[in-house]
C-alpha cells in the first residue's frame, strides 16, 4: 500500500513557491504567540495566582498556580519545538494524518 497522495504528481526538482503575505503573517503569529507567553510568564506561582484572580475573579491555590505555570511553560516550549521541527523539515508523525488532497 502506498502512503503518498495520489492526487498530485511528485516532482522532486520543483522549487518551493514563496509564501503569500497572509501565509507569512500566519506563520509569524504562530511563532509570536508562544514567545510572548514565555516572555510575559511570571516566575513565581504567587504572581500567577494573582494574575488569574485579577483577570478572572477566581482564586486558586499556590500549588495549582505552580502546576499551571509549569504546564503553560511546557506547552509553549513544545509548540516552539514543533514549529522549529516543521521549519527544519523534520517529519512529524501526526502531520501525515491530514491529507492535502482536494
């Protein structure tokens, strides 16, 4: 069984097309969001709890704030790692699940 898409011909000699302005903007936002979150993330759990209380009106414990901080940091770093792997051309197994055929 062949796992390649049968809808398009594969031509390894083709040069990649340049991205459209909207695609470039979307790519920049994909990199920008986790980077801004990493920069703005407070270092102490007490500040995380205070920000959550300030913006949502819900108070959380320091233990929950510490766990939430670690989770957000891990998700941001994982997002940046996936974006870097895609940019480098590394094959990511779940990215092959989507078919690009019309």
